[in-house]
């Protein structure tokens, strides 16, 4: 059920069908993507891996939106006890890659 919901939100975002609360949806998708409980949810992670690439590099505005989510993502991870030393570099690396306007 979670994978179907994630896939649906990803498709809606890619097609520009969500106007309100976009940052909240993106934050939820990013949290689901890197959450330790989803490490074995291969279809969910595959869907989100594809989504983040297409969304981020689809427009510069999307990259700016992702860059603006960094504080919220770090707060979410710290608030849920997910901010551990070994995952912190992975989170930062992924965010920098997605927000980099190369």
C-alpha cells in the first residue's frame, strides 16, 4: 500500500498535478526514500530513485525547491531519531547531488 501511494504522489508531482503542499509531499517522499525501514522495499526505492532523478533534473526550479527542503529533511531525521552518523553523509550527498545545477 505504501509503495502504491508513493508511486501515485510521484506521478502527480511529475505531471504538475499537486500545487498545494508540494514541499510536504516532497519531504515525505524523501523521508520514505532514505528511511531504514524501507531498505528492503525494492519497488518503493526503485520508484523513488527514478522519481528524484527525473524531478530534480527536470527543471532548475525543482532543484531550488529540493535545496529549500534541506532544513526540513534534517529536522525530520533528527526528530525521528534517524540521524545517525553513518547515514548522515548519504543524506547530504544525495541532497547535494539533486540540488546541484550542473
